[in-house]
């Protein structure tokens, strides 16, 4: 059954697929804005069904009970106006299959996920449904089943994929704003993904190679900052070849901004330390693949990628 008329007459319905730390937080923001928010869960199903989602945050207590709590394999009572996908982009995770039971004819598909070139398979599977791509700038972690600690930030950068800003983006952006976070709309969301990769592609994989090192350790180790800068230059070269050139001043800005932050373990470091799969290909491998396609040498990125593969093979994580 399609949800009809909600966007025109009142607040739209939201379904979060992958309600971990990130999905739970943004679901809470939309709940605060007055939306119906439901979740599809795996391991946290029983806890959330019993107690809801508990979120401590600088924005206040964002705890909430989803309107519906579904397991994988359940069928929706009605399809949502916005389906927000927040799962990790990992080999073997079929994101098309994950969203398939919940997609209606008019459902808008929203990705709040890390990585580069992550939209194509979903855009190909649902060419008639608007696809909104979002980048989250947030520090949040799931501490127990159904319990999330929001430490800082929360801003979203949002645009229609592959480019432009449409009415669906504006509606969703306004809802997030009403819920209390900042949203920047962009006409070129793929370019914004490259800008985020400028930080993620060096820092995240190096944190794993260095056994979960934080940002301060990475930058302060002899040669660490020079390695980060070399990797950033290579990311910039590939981005330019893809049609998304960046100002070289962004390298200094990223380094300076990171030094101003408290020592921080990024999401890939936390996944590694907690024996969870890491988003190696989405964050790093896809950049190296594009470099090869353009005939661009990226020795630092390639060395880090191969080393990550060696470590994964040694530890039985492949």
C-alpha cells in the first residue's frame, strides 16, 4: 500500500534501514521534526522493540520509540515517503536487496553512507525513484543495543544524484533543519563526496594499519603528516581527472582542522577495533580503481590499499 498525500498535507513518513549510530541519530532528528519514523533492524531488534532508541546528545535527550520496528524479511504495512539507507558499504552487502521490500512507486531513496561511487547500483535498480545522496559530518557511536552516544557535529551535505537539487531534497532538508541540524544543499553532490574523501581516504585506512590509531597519533608520528599530505595530493589528482578539481589549499585546511580537534578515532578505526568489517573498497579501493582507469599513478594510495589487504588476509577478515 502506498503512503499517499503525506508530503502535501502533513509530515512525510520515514523508514530507516540500518539504524545503527548514524541511522538512529538522523531518525531522531526527523522524529523531532514531527515525522513518522520507523526502523528495519537486525541485531538490535529486541532491544529497540522493548525500550526504543536511547540517544544522549549535546542537542539534548533525543531518545525515541520508532513508530514501527521491523526485522529483515518483514513486509511493510505501507511503503515510506523517504527510505533512508545507512548501512556500511561492504562487499557482500546487497543494498539493492535490502531496500527492495520497502520501495514504493513514489518512495524517495536517501543514502547517508560513506565512500565514493556508491550510488550507481541503486540508481540503476530504481531509475524512476528520486535518489538523494548525503554526506554526514558527525561523531556518534553505538555503545550498546539500542543505545547511541552523539558526541559532536551532525551537519549533512545533500544533493540529488547524480547532480542538482530538486523538491525532494528541499523537503527533506527542511525537515532536518526543523529537527535542529544544519544542512547544506549542493548541485554537485559527487564533487562533495570527493571533498570528503580528501580526509577519509588517507585517515581512515591509515588508522587501521596503525592498529586503530587516533588522528593525533597519525599526524604527530614522524613522517605521518607528510604521508597524509601525499595521499591527499593523489586523491586530488584522481578527482580532477573525474571532473571534480579541488583547490590545493584544502589540504592545509584539512590538516589544520584535524589538529584543532581532540584526538579522534574515526569510524573505520572503531570498526576495526571492534572486529567489524571495514569499508575499505568504498573509501579507498574505488579511488585506486578510478586512478587506474585514468592511467594515474597513486603509489601511496595503492601501497596502503595492498597493506590493508595483507592485514585482512593475515587476520582472517577477508
